[in-house]
């Protein structure tokens, strides 16, 4: 009898323990349940969105019929990775040769409102981008009469919103361009001949001071000359890169230009990085 009572008591104790565990677990997880549900919903939505964009870009996008690397059609990762070297053009030339041998068809491009050869003349290098080698399309694409807007994502990388170079609104760009047109007319260029010749004379004088046999980095020298001409013409203050550059003609303003050129692709194809950099306080940006 005592043995039987012991078994009953032990069973009741074990049952009571299980019940406490069952009650305790949901109570402990209760505060986390909404967070887990949000994470799960976000994950499922992300997967569905990825599937949707993949199918759309490959089969239903207006540029889906253009040849090109499959990875380039899916996202900007392909053009981003290949642009980091700063020399994507040789790769694009090889791709034009490659796809010209495998495709020779024409189709209508609703973006350009004309028929484009889908072989070597146009290849898809990003979901919304084509690289075109047909020179006959140049005036159509870069016409000043047709309001083709600039790619806002690309020009946002320069961090100078609404300046003439990056303005995407056709009307605003046209009005601002009118203000500068006189400076680039024949008469405007002739008026700055003395300024240009003076800067060239300064560069020649710098060359003449070099010892015989000295090797000159003409690439950097002409970059310094360009900076001096533009700075004097645009702001009235010459940056004197030709006179102050080192023996390799690497002026102080060339370093930030080169750094910007190396990092521009992060700004173009990585919106998160662009948002962080452009919204950083001035004291951080100066560092």
C-alpha cells in the first residue's frame, strides 16, 4: 500500500512539474512573440520580393530581350563589381563581341521609341541599363530637344543636388544651361585665350627649369594645368597647381580627385553608403 501511494505521489509531482513548465514557457516567450512574428513576416516578404524581381527582370522587364550577363539583369551587383577597377570598357567590348556571335535579331525598345539591334549594338549591363555601341543612336539619346531625364541614382552620387551637372529636371537644366552657354560659345572661348595661354606658359616655364634627361609625368602635368585654367576661369582664383606640384606634378588637388574617382562607384550603386556619406555632419566629412 505504501509503495502504491509513493507511485501515485511521484506521478502527481511529475505531472505538476510538467504543467508548470508548459505554463512557464509560453509566459517566458510571450514578450518575444511579436518580435519573432515581425522578423518572420519581413523574411517571408523579402523572399517573395526577391523571387518577384528575379522573374520580372529576366522575363517581363522592357529590357529582358537584350543580351547580357544574367547576373547583370538581376541586380546592380554585376556592374558594381566590374566598375571598381575603373576600367570596365574592355570587358564591355568583349561582351559585345561575344553576344554579336550568338544573337542577330531586332526588337522594339519602348524606352528609346525605336528599333535596336539586339546583338553587338546593345547589351544589358544592369536591370535598367544598356550599353550601346551604335553611333547612329547618339543624337537620339543625347538630343537636347527630347526630355530624356538623367539617371537620378547615378548623379546623386556626386552630392551636389540641383547643380547644372546633376540636375535631372529637364526644364531646370535647360534654364541653367542657357546662363552658361555664352561662356562656351566661340566668342566666349576667344575671350579667355590670354588666360589659357598664360597658364600654358607657366607650365612651359616649369618644364624649362627641369634638369636635362628628367622624366616628366605629362598626365599629371596636364591635369594640374586643367585645374589651374578651370579654377581661374570659374572662380577668378587660380589654385596654382602647376607651380606648387611636386617633381611628379602631383598637385595637392589631384589626390582628392583620384580618391573620389575610386570611390564614386560605391556612391552610385550602394544607396545606403551614399545616404550615410551625404548626410554626415560637416566635421565628420572633413576627416
